[in-house]
């Protein structure tokens, strides 16, 4: 019986020692995913619009920037971010007085398909070329 007791004490001691170390605990810090950048280009006509879709991964900040508007960067256009429902862009954040260099920023809650849309708000007198850059997780 004494042998069983001693063996048990030695076993418990060995397990305790195996589970311990002298290194300080370092917290597990989640790493943010590298952002993805999508670039969309095209042309919209007077009274026209264009929609582009993109896939997002984990939750995080999404920013759409109206990078260029040509030939006249001073013409106001509308642009915005939304969710893609399979056939339409349901805009959630819009800027109806967008100019070259303006951005719209939101937060997505998780993986899915989002969209960016650019449209004439009645200020265009000719077709405009554009570039929109979207940065997301």
C-alpha cells in the first residue's frame, strides 16, 4: 500500500512538473489580416451609373475612395458602399456630392459580398471616366 501511495505521489509530482515552465506567459495577440485593395475603373454616361461587387473576409473597416474622375475632377457624382443581394447593390453609405479624392468608410460584420456604386446626381454634362479603390479585410 505504501508503494502505491509513493508511486501516486511521484506520478502527481511528475505531471505537475511537466505542466510548469519558468517562461513568462505571453498573451495571444490576434493578428489583423492584411488589407486587400480592389480597383474598379469605367465610364458613366449622363444620368448613368455603374456598380462593382467585391468579396470581403473577416469583419473590419471597408473604405471606398473615388480615386480619379476624368476629364473634369470638379464634377460632383454620387458614390457609395452597400451590400450585394445577388442582383442589386443596396446602398448603405452614400455620398451624393462626391469629388475626386473623397472616401466613404464603413465596417463590415463578416464575410460576404459588398458593392460600390457610382452615379450621376444631375451635375454631369458629358461622360466621365472614374477609378474607385476599395480597401477591405
